[in-house]
């Protein structure tokens, strides 16, 4: 197999937050520190509820508070995780 092969990523994780949210600011470095361990296999998204796009995303997924993490695995219903998670909890979610 060639190194030039493009890998298709069918799974997506989206961090939902807001600029004014204290817990979101605490969760950001945890989430960012975890991303390198999954970025080869997952698309990474960000939704700020203060923007029209982020607000629509949150509404679509029934998110009523931040921070939240939306895990979309191919062929499955999205999983919405409310609140902060530590690195070990994130590892368990993606195992």
C-alpha cells in the first residue's frame, strides 16, 4: 500500500462550547491534548453555540448546555456527552 493513499474518515467528534463558558475553557486543553491520539481515524469538529452554525448544531443534537461532546460513529445515532471529561474518560469513550 502506498503512503499516498488518502484515508477516509467516517467518524466525527465535535466539541460544543461557548466563549463565555468557564467549564468550556477548562475542558479545551483536555480535549485538545486528547485529539492527537484519534485524529488519524476521526474527523474533528468544533461548534460555538454563539454562532448561527454552532447554535443550529446544538439544537439539532438536543444540546442544552455546554461543554458537550458529540460522537458520531458511522452507521450509529450520535452520542451526546454532556459536561467536561478528563483524558481517561475520553480514552474510554473512544475505545
